[in-house]
């Protein structure tokens, strides 16, 4: 058996002359969670539908646990999907919703409800079987949808924007629930979102998509610390992208010219020459103007509780800066030196 739960080999899906997915290849390791991340129209949902069998590829090969499923219908793939809307039956109680797929598949109702009851217990929903979906919170409805999918014992579980209907606080709690469940049960999961924080929080592997192609794939840390280009840098969290010149870079530090000044900072190796340079907002420290750094002036300052946010005008362009609330506060209009503590050179 292959060590990949899902394998895409040069998969293309065309709708007429439009290639929604264009020559995409990636592996989902067994028991891992891979997130397809990107803006609207990038091809991530079409990729998910190709995994599910709701779309068939125009070209290429899709494998699930070593079996070619490229031409198989959804019902033949042992894939379960949790939809953005949850798609719970409003007239059925929770137990009936979870047991529904088993009953439709031919299981006896008593056996199906026993399996559904066990799955509700696994997901922390014990005692809620008699309630209607409308009597549950958003987070509970999400877990019912997951229970209905898991009770079918799928090879792979798919999530399509599962948290988009939840408020910010509940979204964080439910994404933690999903991640804990995935790890505890060793599930192989494909997760679609456009939310970078979700992707960073839940993923073993992130596939960033743009215009139907893979812009970059890697672990959350790899994509955050070493984005390949400005698109990935900006999509995997905030990034200030500046034009500058790399004077030297070796052994984890570099010397660059930006905005008329020469700065030394942590930086991966890069050949000398002009380059696009990304700086994360939290990698900038504001200091008194007489200290070394890129001179600037605070245009906007905001206190957000745990952090402070600043917009600083410099000769290299406007910088977005995030500092801990405990750090020195700077008023709007203040002259500052921007200390760039880590610089990420980007691919042209």
C-alpha cells in the first residue's frame, strides 16, 4: 500500500477553454491534514471536488491509497465531505442525521443508530441525539456534520470552507476541535479555506494555489518563513514587500540596501543583486530616530489589546508594523527608525 492517502499526478480540469485546475501534482500522506489555500477562483474548490469524485479530471491521474480513481464516481471512492453549509436535514434529529448515510447504504436502522450514538459520543455530543439541528449552536452543528461523515468510515475526509459560517471566537474553537479529532483518529483530511490563520493552525501541509496552479507547497512554517514569491508571502500572512539590493548574504545573515540605507538582518542565502524583499510586520522593531535603521514617520497607530499596529512612511514605501503591547508605544507623527530584524528574499 502506498504511503500517500491521495496522490494527484499532473491533474487538469478544464471547463471549455478555462483551466480551473492546471497540471496540479501533490501527495497527501496517510493520517495528515493538507490545506488547499488561495483566493476565490484559484482552483482549490475544484481540486476538492476532483478528490470527491464530484468532478472528473480532463487529464492526469488521481489515486486514493494507491488505487486509480480518476474515472470513478463519488459513491465508489469511500470519501466523505463536510460542506460549508453543513447540509443537515432540519426535520431530522441529530441521531437520525448521523445515521442517515448508513441507513441509505443498507444498514439496519437499529445498527445504524448504535453506530451513530457511538460516533456522537466520540465527538463530545453525547445526550444531544434527540435535538433538532436548529436547537444546536453553530459549533455543535459542525460536529454533527463531521459525525455524519465519520460514521461512514471514509478513507479520506474532506472539508469545504467548514468555518466560514461561524463567528471569530467559535471559529477558533471549532478549528481546534477538528485538528484534535484528526490527530486522535489518524484521519487523512483535505481542507479547503481562504483563511490564512486557519491554514497555519490546522495543517501538516499547505498547498497555495493561484490561477489553477500550485504557487508553492510545504509546511506552514516553511511557507511563512520562506515564501517563494510576493504572492505567497502576502497570502501566508501579512508581508511588506520592498525593492532593494542584496549586497551579501551567507550563514543566515545578509546586508541589503533599502530606501537609501544599508541594513544588516537575519536572512537566508541569496546571490547579490536587486531583489524583492519581504519583511513580516512582527519582524520590524521601532526605535528612536537616532538609532540605526530605516528612517520613517508613524502615520497611524492603533492599540489592539495584546498588540499595537502601526503604518510607517519611509523612503522605501509604507511599512505595516506589529509590536507587542508591552513594547514602547509611538504616537502618530513620531519620527522612528525601523529595525528590520529578518528579511526574506523572494523569487522574481
